[in-house]
């Protein structure tokens, strides 16, 4: 494929692939939770009470995005936010019993089902297509010298 044609095709396909595989805002099948909400629950279950800032760092999200996400999770009764008694500026996120049950249930439901769009798409590919995709993505990410 000629270079300019490849650039055009990649530019056309990339946004479509991103839209198809993006899961952060989609509800998990049969649940009132998104994958990102489940990630919040799993982090708080695994690491215990976390400050909002610590949770944001673990999720690799901004504090604002984490606060918005916590609003949705808390409104479902899955976590509770409490202020530190010694330092009222610090807010801790704690799991509730309902949150623990939801995290445990999501783990069982997701195990082996492969419902996420990327896993489902990769499953339909031949081994050669998988390797070609991985090789192509690595080539896109490879550092190029300036001007080269």
C-alpha cells in the first residue's frame, strides 16, 4: 500500500476502532455498572479505604474525573465517602457491603466470558491477523528520529 493511502486509511479507521472498543461509558451486560465503576470497586476492595487522590492515581484519571465517577458509584450505594477526622480536607472512599457484593459478582460474571469488545474482536481474528495487528501497532509506537 502506498504511504499516503496508508495514512488516509489509518486516519479513517483509528477513530472507528476507538469508538467500537471504548468501554468506559458502556454498561456491562446485565448490570447497572460500567467497567470503570467496577474498576473503582475492585481498587477499593483490594487496597482498602483510599483518598480520592490515591484512587485517581491508581485509575490514572484526573481528580475531577474520579470525583464524577465516584458520584455515580456512590449514588448506587456501592461506596461511601468520609472525611478524615484529623484532617477534614482529606476524603476517604470506603466500600459498602453492596459494593463488595457487586465487585465479587462482577469478577465471577466476567471470568471466562470475555464480554469486552477488544477480547471479542481478537477472538475472531486468525493468529496471523493478530500478529499483524500487534506488529503494526508496535511500528506506529516505535520512536522515529527527528525528521525521519
